[in-house]
C-alpha cells in the first residue's frame, strides 16, 4: 500500500462523506424533518467507496478495487431506497424527535447538525476504512475474498429479506399493532441489523488479505456495537414493551441479535 496516496485518499473520502451528509442537512432544514439522514447513510458509504475507487487507480488491484466499490454500492443503494420508500408520507422519525428534544431553545437545527449529521459523517468515514484499504491493496483477490463475498451475501440476505418480510407484514391491516414474529423475525428480533453487521465484517475481510488490513478491525467492531448496543437495537426497542401487546413474550423466545431457533 502506498502510504502517501492512501493519506490523500483518507482526506478525500472524509470530504465525500461530509458533502453527502451536509446536503442531507440542508434538505432536513428545508423540510423540517431530519429523518432523511437515514437515506443519506447508504449514499454516503457509496460516495466514499467510489471516491476511493477513483483515487486508488494505479495503486490497488483492479479486481479488488471494483469488487469493494460494487459491494458497498449494492448494499448502500438498496438500503437508501428501502428507507426512502418506508419514510414516504410520514413525519419526523420518533427517534429524532426524542433526540432533538434535548436541543437548546431555537437551536434544534444546529444541534441536529452537530449530533446527527456531522457525527454520522465521521462514522461513515471510520466504518468504511477497510473498504478504502482494500482498494489500495495491490494483490488480486484470494480465498479470503471468497469468504468475504459469502459473508457479505449472507448479510444482504438477512437484511433485504428481513426488510421485505416486515414491509409485507405492515402492509396487511390485520397486523396493525401486532408483533412481527414470522420468517427471519422468528429467529432474531433484528434480521436487518444482523445482516448489516455481516455485510461490514465481509467488507473488512476484503482488506484482511494483507496484514495492514487488520489495522482497521475496529471499523466493523464499531458498526456491530452501534447496531447491537448503541443507536440501533436498544433505541428501536425502547418503549415497545408498553406499546405492543405480546412484545415481552416475543423477547423471551426470540434472540435479540444473532439468529437462533425460537425458544418454546
């Protein structure tokens, strides 16, 4: 890996993530809804991946560079499209309402910029470090890349199928107020979050073909932590026990993250 070229890349990809999130912030201020930052999340990762792809020309292996960029793009665009479709016709996300209620009077947008958009831009850049490193590796994909692709595909399956199953469940008026406990949701309460974690561990393995890639292992660790213990699962489940009948029984029989057969 060319250290000087990679250092330039790190600055450029930080700028790419920042541009996408700042554009989302402008839209959020104009619409009065900041839930659009979730749509920008996948787009920012995609922008980072292709910025790295462009800058790594002549430094990294062409096949590995293209594989890394394409895998991130497929994941990011699917996620953004799904979130955009899910949010259409709805107001502010309750999670952001609760978060931005802490803002000083008259400073809601400034608080959102600091605590939501700039923070997410930094997380996007940090989590994508293995992808950026993979694009600068000069060796062609080997057996570990096959494992990386398999883990990425597993994650995409859980994420995409889980989202599809939940969308169909919610579309049926007979299920209003009920707990989704079918399909993948019978094996884990968050198949989409588990899928996200698999995707990013798979992308990490693209960089782990070389010793330098292991320097970025904290990136998938952070993503997994956020999904399982941070702004993902705990924030989403807060208050569901009192608002959804049958939720406590569902929690008792269903894994919170890693898939397993439901308990009796």
